[in-house]
C-alpha cells in the first residue's frame, strides 16, 4: 500500500516535471502553461442492466493541445478518478513529444470493474460512454483519438469506432477516431503487442551502450539477465515473452493480483499466461515457488525489474528494499516521486515510463496514419521490392555459375532477401527506429549535462523542450 505521506499520482508527475523544468530556461509562465491540465470532462450516465439503471462515472482529460488530435488510452478500472486521468494525460503529452508522435496528451477512464460484467453488458456501457464523448468531440479523428489501456482492448475499440461511425455517417475518416482496433475493423498489424515490443526495443537499445550498462552496475547483454515482471497483462506478458524467447533473458519472477511465482531457473511465460487465463490467478501454478504476497518479489535479487501494471507500486514503503539495479517502467507511473529519489540515490538506473511504454502510442500513430491514408502499409511497394531483389539474386547466381569455382549464396540468404516487407515488418521497423532515436535523444542529455544525473529528468527535458517549441511556433 502507498504510505499516506506520498503525494497523489498527479502531484508525483508534477514533482518530476518541476525537477526537470528547474534546469531549463523557459519564458516566464510557459512552464505553468505546459504543466497544467487544460480540461477534464466528467460524465455520469445510466445504463439499464439486469432490470435496473446503473450509473457509471467516466472521464476524458485533455492535458495539452499544442498538437491535435490529442491522444491517450481509455482505462476501465475501479481505481479511475480525476487525479489519475490527469496524471496519465500529462504523461501522454510528454510521451508523444519524446517519441515524436504528433499528438497532444489525453487520457480517459471509466470507474468500473470489467470482470463484473458480461460481454453484452460491456458493449452497452462502452457504447454509451463513447456516445457521451463523441457528442462533445472528445472522440474525433482530428481532435481526440483514444486507444486501449488497462482493462480495455481491441474489442472495446471496435465498439467505440462503430459508435463514432453511426453518429458520423458521412465522415470518410471515421476509422481514425480511435486506435488499437482489431485488424478486420481498421487496426494495424503489431498493435496488440506494441507496448511490450517497445519495452524490448528500449532494453535492446540500452544494452547497445556499455557506458549506460555500467551506470547500472551491469555488464554484457540481455542474454542471461534475471528479470522480474510485475503484471502479466498485455504489456508485461509481451515484454516478458519477447525478452525470454528472443533475447535469452530469464524471467525469474512474475507478480500478479493474487500473488507471485518465483523460479530462479526461469519461468515459461506462455505456460504461465495460459494458466492465468484458465484459473484467473497464478496460485497453484505447478512450477516455481508461490508467494501469496507478490509484492515481496519486487524486492528479490535480479538484474532488471519491469513494473508493468499499476502506478505507485514502488513507493516510499518499499523503494529502499528494491535490489534491481535497472528498472524499466512498462506501466505508467509505477515509481512515485519519493521512491524515485531513494532509488536514484542508491544508483539504480530507471528507464522512465514516458519512454519505456511509448511503443503503444507509436504504433497507434501508424494505425491512425493508415486509417487516414486508407491503405495498408507495404501494399504499393512490397512486390516491386521483391522483383528488384530477384534481379540482384539472379545476377549473383549467374555470376557464381560463370566463375565455376563453386561459390554459392549462403543458405537462407535468398529466402530472407527476397521477402519484401509487409505491414508487420514495417511496423516493427518503424517502432524500433522510434525507440532507438528517442533513447539517443535522452541519453545525449544524460551524458552531456552535468546537472542531469538520471534518464527521467533527461526525458522530461527533451519532451518539454519539444512542447515549448510547439508553443513558440504558435506564437504563444
Ligand atoms: N494507453 C497507452 C498508453 O498509455 C496507449 C495510448 C495510445 O495508443 O494512444 O500509452
């Protein structure tokens, strides 16, 4: 539990913002203009369910409109409140600026436990919530574009898109009103796993710089690194799966709602996820040790800690006990401002949320562009690219035959080289590029400025500078 003396989530974000902005030279007043949340709309609406009217409370907060549309997910959780959506909307502003997704920041939420309702009920509730937001242009392809977040996914996004289309029958761009849709409803390949993939790409980029690895007191590569993951939802699951299957990292602990599993030999993530889906929790999983109080596993010895669930899980109550030398914030706001200070003093390196989980909004950006251009990425160039590659392969093979010295193309080369990039390959390439460039912009500040000693402050400096330039360009 978060100790009482901690500031709220929004205050925590503001503290981090203020630390960074104190190192900048912004025109008077601009700092406050950037920090404050422009508007938060609260809606209470009724839906007739199970023979009676139930009232729900939802929010859509717009933090900054320096670029439009504004962007950010819609969360379904009992913890949703105004402070939380405003903190999350602010993080969206900085996140989009950092990864150069051309959006302002927004976030929405509905105070609901989605597990309490069946699919049909959730559809009624979602459509009614969407109706309220569409009516006020808080869902709109050129003004405000939601996406999935905790408790929502493709299914909810498809309902929202359809609700918008019903209310805007002549809008040719209606599909661009929301991202994270299923592929058959205007979605894009690779969006579901995008945030987890982004976490993997962020770590891969971090491990390309020996000086950065050394700052965390680590060495080598991701291969063999012991990883603790908190939350096996969409983000935590994909990050853990890719890191263990593709980079050789060992997932030694997974923490879920009902406890945690610890196995120093490494957990099979697909298997544990299947168990979780079937049994609703990790308890009883036949491998590793079960810990009823999962939060104790945040404190085990490991190389990388990935909080991928709720905000505030690393706080004044446990920060001093955290042993991980490297934390990557796959969730939004998992480390409170107070904990951040303790961890920084201990020398722990934190790859901050606004960068680490930006893979989701990055691929959302690609989806939005796809929807506006009404064409799948790769459709025009793929076969042309393959034909040109075929020319090279034919030429090489002819050359090899004419030399007569037995020279051959390496096995597998031909297949790999001949295959033109489809949408998924292009999305991955765009995401990888985005994560690399954003990391490089942060690390340049981290390494070049004596007064910046952590990646979070560096990230804020880069992001705030970009937002400030937008305001300047507007003449504000
Ligand atoms: N909800 C995700 C986030 O917090 C994705 C937002 C989006 O794609 O707009 O970044």
